[in-house]
C-alpha cells in the first residue's frame, strides 16, 4: 500500500498532523486505491491516543490543561468527568468530522529508508511512504529504573501505566517512587485510603507564584536545546515544576509530601536505606511499590534508521530529524504536551510537504 505521507500514531500529535494534511488538500490513502495521499496508522484499539488508557480518577479538574485539537473545541463536560472518557469521545468525533483516514489497530514494527522514501513493516502488511510524521508518544514505553533486589520483592509492583485508582490499595503501605506530577497525584489519592511513603531522587520543585507564560516558554526552550544537541528529552513538566492544585494542597496539609531520598535496595518485604553520616540504616515494610518514574519516547520501530546519537537522543531541528529530513517527530521533546503537539503537527506537515515537493517522486 502506497501513501505520500504516513502518520504513525493518532494521539493529539498525530491528529494535529492529520488535520494539517487534510487542510493542505491531501486525500486519504486507501488499500487498493491509487497511490498517494496520507494515512494515519495507529496501534490503539480505539480513538483517544494515550488518554484512552489513563486511570479513571484522572478527572478534568485534576489534569493541568488539555488544549483543544486544531479547528474543533472539546465538548463541555462536568469537572469530575474522567479525562479518558471525554478525550476518547472527542478524538472519535474529530476523526469523523475531518474525515481523517485512521487505520487501527495497526502496529508499525519497523521503518526502513530507501532512495524514494520509507518501507513500513506493520501488523497489517507493508506500507510505503515518501514522508513520515512519527507521533507515537510515550505511553507504551513505561520506564522503571533498576535497583538491587527488585526481583525479590514479594509485594506488588506497578507503574503509573498500570494504575487504575486508589481503591485497590486500601489498608496497605504504598511506596511511591518519582518526583513528577503523576507521583504527587497518586500520593494525594492513595493517602486517602492507605499509608504512603514518597521517595524521589532529587528534591521536588514546587512551582511558585511567579510561574508565567515566559517561564513556560523558557522550559520548552530548554528541552528544545537538549534535543537539538542530540540528547534524550526530559519531560516539559519536569522542567516547569509541580503546580499545587486544590487536591494537592489538601494532601500537603495532611503531610503527604514529606519526601525521602530513594532507598539503596529493595528487600523481599520493602525497602532499605544504608546508613549515612547523618542517619542510621533503616528498613521500611511495604506492600506495594508504585513506580511513577516516567516514560520514554516510543521509537523502537525507527531503530533500523540508526538515528540515535551516542548521547542517546536524536538530533532534531524543530520537528525535523536532521539526519533524515523526510521524517518528522511530533509530540517528542519540547512538543510533548497537548499545546506543543498541536503546533508540532502543523509545523511538521508544512515543512515535510515542502521537502517532498523538492524531491523527485518515486
Ligand atoms: P499519545 O497520546 O500517546 O498517542 C500516541 C499514539 O501512537 C497512541 O494512539 C499509540 O497507540 C500509537 N502508537 C504508539 N506506538 C505505535 C506504533 N509502533 N505503531 C502505531 N501506533 C503506535 N499534557 C497536557 O498538555 N496537559 C495535561 O494535563 C497532561 N496531563 C498528562 C497526564 C499524564 C499522566 C501524562 C502521562 C501526560 C500528560 N500530558 C498532558 C502530556 C500529553 O498527554 C501528551 O503530550 C499529549 O497527549 C500528546 O500525545 P501524543 O499524540 O504525542 O501521544
């Protein structure tokens, strides 16, 4: 099956790119149809991107701010609506209204380049494309750091990606690992029904009142600088600091955010800190280790293109991969937010179509 442009992933970033391709006048590519046009290949079972999988207690009044997709506002919904519910329905409508040619579930397994473009090995056969927009997010690549003893822990371990809400932890002791927004939200919820311990590698940074649009732009610029240098991106939220929403303020008042440094090893029954100059060795019993330790960019299918630098990242110029100008990454690095994904989708399509116009067609 041949397309001019394949968009891999149909979350916020992929749909934004799809919208821009539609506006640029491209048709949907169809199997058996004439070659050309564009298609979005998405591994999900249904619309919504990663939002479809987020835990039910992540309600609209508990997210930072979810920006509308380009050209169509979100429907109004009560603040206690689960974000997963609203966003899945909104994305489904969006795909229909703009007649976006999304094919799912289609997993892209490997991408290879040739003189004319790319060959994509997918769970539904081969696709070729002259240009690619990669919008595969991070949700499918949860990251858990390795600590000695992890395999011996007799309790339950789970990552944010597997968190469904606090109820299942009632009466237990839960150690939450990680200093980001997911960790503090898990702690606020779980501490209502269980006892908790919070461990982070660094002292958490709470956002102060002087955080404004300029500070937000500076944070995005910092992540942009990293990816231009070929370093792995860090989450934009990690740079902006943690905002104290009313839910987090209530948890703060309950003393939930007293933080400890990360333990030295995991024991069968909990975690252990070695002695330091200021504190004796210590063991803590735990029923659950909840790893709120983030995600990595889901880019394994691009491995045959050999884009990784020794520093572990991909050298970028905006959304364009410097070593492969027919490939754009959106929702990656500085554009890993709903507003960033919107802008990146639009910018990537504009630049990619200009590149393809200059290149001879196959
Ligand atoms: P995703 O939504 O993850 O979409 C990627 C799509 O690609 C998925 O549908 C997936 O199935 C598909 N895919 C993956 N691999 C393949 C493959 N190999 N082949 C085919 N398809 C594939 N941002 C905000 O602006 N505000 C917030 O309040 C906010 N809250 C957040 C809360 C949490 C817990 C997290 C983790 C993130 C939050 N973010 C928030 C970030 C935001 O959700 C994302 O940056 C944004 O939704 C962009 O998504 P995306 O399109 O890049 O990726």
